[in-house]
C-alpha cells in the first residue's frame, strides 16, 4: 500500500472514530444512557412500589431507560451511600422515603451520608400516611379502648414497628405516652413479618404505612384505629389529631427522588419537569391510589420545606421519648 493510500485510510478511520466519539458524547449530553434508580428496600414496600410505578413512564418522558436497582439494608443507608459515591451526571438517582433522608440522620450517629451535603432534591413522588393497627384480640375500636386493653394485659402490651429508630417507633412511643401505657416496641426487619405477627395475635398493635394494613383492615382481620392524616383513601378512619392525639400530622412519609450533590442544575430541572409530567397522568395517579399513596409532584424547594417540617416534628418526638442516637 502506498503512503498516500495508507494516509487516506488512516484519516478515514480516525474520522469515523472521532465521529463515533462525538456521537457518544452527544448522547450522554442529551441523557441518552440508562438511569439507575436506587431503592433502599426489597420489592413490595412503598418505596419500591413507587419506583416501579414511575420508572417506565419517566423513561418514556426522558427518552432513556430507567431501571430500578434495589439496594436493601440498614433502613436505606446502603442505597444512600451508593448515591453519594455515584457520578454526578444524572445516571444514578435514589428514590427514598423520609426515613432514610430525615429520620436516619437524626437517629443514627454515623449513617455514612449527610442529606443536605451529599444529595440534591430532584422532586417529590408520593406521600403515604402512617397508621396504628390492632389485632382483633384487643377488641379495640379507638385509642381509649386500646389504652384500657393495654392496662388489663400488661404482659402483652407490645407495639410492632417495621424498623428500629424509625418514625413508626417514635409514633408508637408517643401513642404509649398518651395512653399512659407501659408498652414495649418490637422492631422488625420490614413490615411483612410484623403484619404476620399481628394477624397471628402475637402482637397487640403495630405502626406502619397504611398500605401495609389496608387489605387486612378491609377484610376485618386487622383494624386501623388512626392515621397520621385522615385520607379519603381510607374513609371512616380518624387522624390521630381527630382521635385526640395531636402532633403527628407532619410524620406523613414523603417519597422523593434525589441525585448526587454535584449534579448540574440543567439535569435536575429536566428530570423534575419529566417527573412532574409523569405524576400528572391519570393512569399513574390511579396506580398510586390503589396502593393508598397520593402523588406529590413538587419543586425541589417545596420538597425541602416538607422535609424540614418532618425534621422538626421527628426531633421533637425524639426529645419527648428521650431517644438517644445509636
């Protein structure tokens, strides 16, 4: 091959390589690659359910696939730490509940991340209420009757919660103080085993999300006595405030999406716009409603305000219960 022909071939190869590289860079700039949506819990809970509701539709809005990546463990800390270590290019996001981004930093000494420093908010996804449910063996239909049952059955006065050092545990402690009951908090690794013990009569009561109790409440095998805020999704059940126990309305759990702290404004704005479009769709709203969750499209600033309110309430509950961070 002559030098001129060789040079032409080399030039063409270089030109093709440069063109492909530029195409890849352009695709990355437009967000064409897949997005991993971290979830700090196993399949089936509110966070995982919400992630799967929005992932496919969010991918369609963005023109790129969104893949749910479950990283369960330590109340979401493992997933949160993974987000902290992820590249700040929009390729990794984190769908989290209030527990991981607000409660854990309050109740755990070294969670491995600092929400305000290491993350930035992309947007709200949904809210769901916490509920107090009782086993039929208590025959309690309201908080007063539950308090009387606890007084008569002190050896069985146990309230289950789905995780230690969680908002449900702080709510359970406040309920116990209000009822002047000497109860024990039984911490589980997730809601399903706690609910099974409630159904079997091994627990008198439990605090968790409404969705964990709803089907059993409707079937009459468990009874929800109160929720953090009354909701049309569960008619006839009072809020704690309506039942005579105030101070718990801002413990409503907020599911939101977060990105690494250094993620550019343009990426966050693009994702927020796409997410809010998804949450406005009637079929998406219907799916959330079927899981007793309410879509919560928000700007990052609006979500920050909600998280700040939750932090104030949870901090007060910790002080009341003299909870010491572990």
